[in-house]
C-alpha cells in the first residue's frame, strides 16, 4: 500500500481535474478531513497511533469485532490476502475514504480511523463485516460507509476494506 | 422449446432488488408473485446499481455500471430501460462516469411525475445530477447540487436533494431540462443528533423520512417548496433510544389505509442497519401503534426491507438478512408464506 500522503496527494490532484472549484470546496474538503489530520499530527501522537495498532487485542484483524472496524462495511482485507492496513496483491487502494472514530479498549483512547477500500477486483466475499458506530447517511459522505469509495479509482470495482489509524481523537 | 410470457400484472407482484453483495458486479431485479409464490423473471442490473419504475409501471430504469472486461477495464455508466411486459431491454442512455454507487434507495434514479424526465444522481464524491430524456434516450443536462445528494422527484419538473445541514435543495427545471430556479429549505432534521434515513417512504403528496431514533418526518413535495408536517414519534419516551427503526428499506405505507409498517429492533447508537426483530404497525392519521408483529420470535432473521401492496387485500413483503422473503396478510399479520431463499441480499422492493 502506498503511503497515505501519496494517496491523498493523488486524490486531490485527480479530483481537482474532475470537479468544479465550488464542489471541490463544498465536498472534497469534508471528505478529506481525515486525510488532512495525518500530516498535522505531532510526532508523539502519530507514534502512539502506531503503537495502538500493535497492542494485544481481545479480537484480531480477521474478526469483525476488532476495535478498529467500528464503522466498516464490506469484506475485511485481512481475510482476502491483505491486512487491516494493506490491500491484497493486485488490488489498488482508494484515494478517498470515509472516516470513523473508534474506541480502543487496549489503551482507553478514541482513534480517528480512515476506511479505505481496495479496488479493481470483484468482491472478495470473505469476512463480511458491517458495523455502523457514528455512521451517517450519504448526505454526510465523509461519515458514510454505503458509498463505494472505489468510485474515483480508474478501476472502480470494490474488493475489500482496510482501516488505517489517522490519529487520536481529541475529546 | 418456447419462451414464457408474463401473465397480466398483479398488485401482488413485487420487484425485489438483489444487491448481490458477495459479487457486486451482478445485481439483479427479481420479479416475484406473492399469490403463486413464483419467481416470474429477472432483470440484470450490473454493478452497485439503483433502480426505479416509470410512473405507469410499464418500464424499469436501472442506473448501473459495466466494466469492459467484466470486473475491470473501461467503465461505462448508463441507465438501462426494460419493458416490464416482456422483461426485454428497451433502450439505454450512456451517462458521464459519475453515477452514485451506494445502497439501494428510491432516489438514485427516479422519474418525474409525468414520466417526461429521468433523473440520475451523481456522486464523485462531488454531488450533482443528470437530467435525462427517456423518450429520445439522451442526457439533457447536469445540475450541480453543491454537496446535496440524491434525486427526490416531485411534479413534472422539480428535483430535491438532501443536504448535510438537514435541508432540502429543490431545483426547478425548464422544458429543456435545464435549471430555471432553486430554493433551499430550512433544516427539517438534525443530522448530528438524529439523522434521517434516505430511504423515503411514499405518502400521498411526498415522502415520509424516519430518523435513527424513530421520529417521523412527513414532507409534502407537491408545492414549489417542500412543506414539513409536525414531527411525530414511533416510540414512547421510555422506548426512545432503546427500540429503534433499522433496515435497508426501513418502512412502507399502505396509502389508502394509512398504515405504516416499520422493522424495529432493540439496540443503541450504530445499530441503524441491524434490521427488525419486530414489525410495528402504525396509523398515519392518529400516529397510534396498532400492532407489534414479533417476526424474529417466529423464526425469521432480522428484516432488512419491507414493502406493502397497495390493493384492498394487501400483502406485506419482508426480506431478511438470510435472503428469506416472508409474505404476511398486511391487515392481520398472519404469515401466508415463507420463501426460504430469494436472491442473495434482497435490500429493496417495489410494487408493480
């Protein structure tokens, strides 16, 4: 999986080509809110987010109960040849995502999660997982997990979904 | 060797939209008869499709996407029409590759009241919609909706879209399908504290929208601007936050009888797609609950979609998380039939 910075840089460029300035300001801004958080994270917070990934969990990344999956909807890439943060071989990450806020019971903190879809192959079909904590309908697109977030990929087919920690949610 | 012909249309037919979630490039619309319990035929629907019926029921419009190599390759977005008397293709309109790809609902693709226009929702994620001419099979225009999504049709030439602020944007079109005016309503719900489902339920002059916590927002779309009726609730103060609606198609109304059927379940925040363990029946005039039908206790999985026929001896169709479709007498709640397996993920149903 490419770095998130690469993904979002590509996202901004490609969407700018396809959308009017007004719609870019109106919609893209909120969709990429989560993306913007990562480069702004202080180093200690980013490393804490990384540490949270590796802590022992009550359930692991192949289980729908895994804490990071609190607003995921689709097939877990961990069961499809990828991991909770990487796409399976030959699939492409979506540059645009929806955002969730999940509570990590391991450290008692809330984390902002980016749910990227992996695209370009048909549905994986393994480990279907639909959780909807704080999920909103599609008039709040950045919080909606029903949209196919492969929509802006060259190959827009949906394969599976990952969950990437963007940072600690401020209270 | 011959090809079957469809019998004359019955109010007890239902078009069941199968999102085929395990293989999403293969959505289907299945036509099913609630009297004979037979699958009558199928309309293919491609990838993450939306579908709707023409006002006279003679045509099906499927807004969908195909890839040139099956699951990959060049993407083509289009609206495909089917003649519902034969279930044969009846033309198509190729769209810009912007079509909304989301869960089935009434407002992904929709006809104007007179059938003169078809509207196709676009999300790239920038939001807009296409105005289509289903007679001459062409795209007439694209209307920027400034972040508001979906196409709620009203009258011969108005389209409303739902905005993240809880408002409705309403665009009026001229005879050529171009924008002639737009208005923005006041917020009619609070998207932060109690968002509404986008699966509107047809009422006489518009749609009812249910909220996550069980409020009923009836919106009259018959005038130039949407008008909002006083909000009422499906739940008592004691039930609020515990019992709530939840499903893919979250309610249906028999308009003459004024009865509302809602899949309800016990659960907290985040359970709005869990499906109903019970179906609650309400009187739309008095807002009183008339019945609770404990479908889960009868052995059904959670109900994810409901549709009631509009005739005087109505059937209630309930599709479940296990691909079952149960058929109830909509007046008594008696289950008349259980189709054990109808499609893969049946998430929306429409009357013929």
